[in-house]
């Protein structure tokens, strides 16, 4: 899906004391995302004296819940998606963020500021296909549902998240009206009914690495995918294409599991990772522009490479957001392949 590093703040001096032998477990979604975070966050932070122990997962909130309920919390900082940061906060799974130790809320994009989470970056879920096998580019989600025009299976993320939105757009709902329709009982039923049309032809995926693999192997004709995974695959010589129309963008957040013994150290890491200096052109080129991401902090606070003017199309400001044609206002080079 999929993502420019989002967390940046105003340029300011920020000194962190070195913690001898201290370790901090930071959980991410793996893939090029993990590589980007290593270069932009982990390696610089380890110079302060704290060793970062990276852990990869697929967003299983049940693991966090089990740790919290058994009071055996071994994860200190976890990357989660926007629905999970809200749900986990409501369920008491995450610590409340002390924003006085992270940065001024006004320096962040509004959506990046949550009671229990700090926005990291924006990413996208889009439609993709193999350019070697599909020559007639699918233009929208109606094409994704058209099995006659594009024979073959469809790859979709297992579960309802984002698939219901795609189903409504395929059924003729305008992007600007999707969440209004989906908020009604009739709209939800309409989305599930449309999704059922594809059910016999769906090949579900759970990990972000799977959709590009499905496309390359010819297992599916079209698939939903985190945008950065396509970029990463193409850097390895593949010819995978993206249809941006009707793509959905969302934010990921840092959260701190409730009960971690390293709460203060976790806050310091998040604050450190939220400084603009963490995302410099140099660190960005080290991670490569794996995916396009939008900065989470206010853009003028960070000296970052920007997208050409022609990409500055409007996006719907309610999250997760849908653009009639997804575009990213800022392309920060330290972007990641999600996931």
C-alpha cells in the first residue's frame, strides 16, 4: 500500500541521554517499510545508547491484547493502522500519549494526533496488475469487478477493511459519498452484496508481500495491494502496474502497549523519530523512494523533496480518504513499501 515517512517536526535541538545497554523493542510491518525505518529511525537512535530490537508482524492486535491482559508486555513501540489505534485506545490496550514529550500538536497534520497514537506516514491501498499479462489498463473498481473484460482471479486483503469501500465504488458510488453510504445499514449491505459477486474468484492475501507474488506467478489478474510493494517489486525488475483511481490512503501510527516497562524510553524514541532531521535527503536516498508517502507533520516545517506541481491534486480530507485519482502532495524520498 502504499507510504512517505510522515513524522516530522520543526527544526529544533533535541538531546537524548544515552541509556547504557537499554533495549527497546519496536514492531513494524516488515518489508521495505522495515528497511526504511531502520535507516531513518533505528540506526540514528541507537547512537544515543539504546539498542533497537526490530520485530515484524502483520497487524495482529490479538497479540497485543494477550500481552496486556496477561501483564507480560514485551513490545515497547508498535506500528498500527488507524482503525486499530482508535479501537486499541478504547479497549485500554495502549498508553495515552504525553504530547508534551513528543512535540507540539500544531506541528502535526490533524489526523496524525491521536490520544494513544502518533502519526508516522501516509500510505495507499491501490489496484495493481502485471504489465506483461494485462495490456488494457483497468481504469477503476468497476473494471476490477468485470470478470469478462479481465478474466482471472482477484487478489484482495483478507477481511472487510477497504474492500467494502472498493465494492461501493465498483457499484457506482462516488468516492466523496463512500463513507456516507457505508455508514448506513443499507450501504453496508450493498457493499457486502457487491463483494459477494467476486467471492468465488477471490484469492485472499494477508501479508503485504503476497499480492506482487500473486501477480508475477499469474495466480491473479488484478489485486489490491499496498502501493510501495509494487515499487519494490519493480526495482527488482518486475513490470507491475498501478491504477491509482479510487485508491485509499490512510495513516499508520506509533502506539505504546499498555504496561510496557519501557514507557518513558518508548516516548523518547517516538519523539526522536518525529524530528525532521530523521528524514533527510541522505537517509531518504538510503531507503530509496520505495513508496510515495505524505508527511505527517506540517510540510513547511521540513526541508523535504516535493512532488511536481502537477501531482498536487485534491484529496478528501476524511480518513481513511479516497481520491478520485490518488495523488500525493509531498513525495518524501524516505518512503516505504507497505508492507
